[in-house]
């Protein structure tokens, strides 16, 4: 039996009050984080297919310098993460070792790719925890290579281009960080076509809070910049429906049956100019996305090798949408 609108309102109001109280009373997790010093990001020529190798080399050099700076100030964990970024095999489109850190890394030959997936992470992702995000990108890249038809070239971009909120923080309850990040993601996607070519299919793969960032970027993106958007483990996008995103891209959504995000109330309200909550559940009929199967995994299992979710994500990226198993 479904609760009546009046009963739903009874629990929504206390929940919203709790969110507002948290936003006013609780300290932001970012305020307690140490601001790790680092050199300014490398100055790069405009990114094109012909300047990729130059950009990769400059960003690796900057990561090496950031490692020395972090070590000198006693930030040994960050220094180790920076040193990993400076390894000769790393292909970084962007790197900034300051604060929680930002990095955009390519897996594959971006200049020749015909199918590109851009992964956008959720909360608690920074340079110190980047390895797990890169592992997800690597798993998808490996699956794409296995699933792609002969002659189809693929690449995956791990885009940590914003300061993600902490999971246990007030910023994780609002669209504030997503609103700041969306224009940067939009510009990156526009520039991506300059590198990979106008005919390249681009799919945004957006995990957790990253789906809020993707929604903001897609809503103002140029037509044909994005072909597909896959929302996984999403708390909501800040929009009432997929149609409200105002994008020509196909919008997909999935949630594992053991994902705790299912228990997050799907509410949204504006308090003194701050939007709290993320609205309609993306896997609900009301949102109107193409819901695909994600198996029985939890919030961090969408890229597990051999999983239903990873297989379906690869099919979406490759454009083999008739093969996607529906949820």
C-alpha cells in the first residue's frame, strides 16, 4: 500500500528540517582538511591531437614537482600519490596537486578513439584516494577493448576536475559543488571533440554525486557534444526528470540492489538560495531514464570486473544499446 501524499509530507518536512539544520550547524568537512601546498599547474598549449604528448609530459613533470613539495611539507601520503602520477606511463590531460587535488587522465589513444567514456566521480574522491577511481576507469577501458567490434578504437577519461564533497558533510546534501563543477566539465567535453574529432561518440558515466555534476553540464552542452549519459548509484540529479535536463543525449540510470543510496530520500527544496536534496529518483518511472540492470552490487561495485553493470556500461559506451539488459 502506497503512503498518501499527506503521510509522505509528514516525513519529508522533518527530513528537510534536518538537512537545513545540518547545513547551518555542522562544520564543513573541507574546512578541516589540510591545504596541501603544490606548484601552480603546468602552462599548456591548447589541447589538440598534435599537442597531447607535450601536455602529458608537462603534467608528469608538474606531478613530480608536486611530490617534492608535498614531501618537504611532511605530506607523505600525498607525495606518494603525486609520484605515481609522474610515472612515465601516465597520460594526464590536466594535473593540479594543490588542496584535495585535481587530475584528468586518459586511458587509451584519445586522438584516434571513436568511442570515449568520461567518468565523473562522486564524493570523497581526491588525489589521496584517486587509485580507486582510476581502477574503475581501467576496468571499463579493459571491458571496452574486449567488447568493441574489430577496428573500433576506444578510450576512457577519468575526470577528477572538481573538488568533490565529503560523503559525511553538508556539501554532499546540496548542489553547490556540482554547480561550480558543471561549467568546467562542459568546457572539457567541448574541447574533447577538438582532440578526438567531431564524429567521436562521447558517453558521460556519472557515479553518485558525480551525476549531479553531469546533469548540470549536460543541460547547457551543445547539441551532439554528448551522446549518452549513464547515471549509476545516483542520489538524484537536481532535475525533476530526464526531459528537464534539456539534453539530446540518451539518459540511462541504474542502481545495484545492495546500494545504500536507495535509502536516501528523494526530496529537493530551496533554502535561502541553497538547493538541498536532489529530487526525483533517477531509476523511478517518474524520472523517465532508460533503466538498465546493475546486478546485486553495492555503491562501489559498478565497475567490478565481470559484473552486469560493467557489461551494460560498456555496451552503452560502444553504442550497442540493443544489447543492454534492462532493469
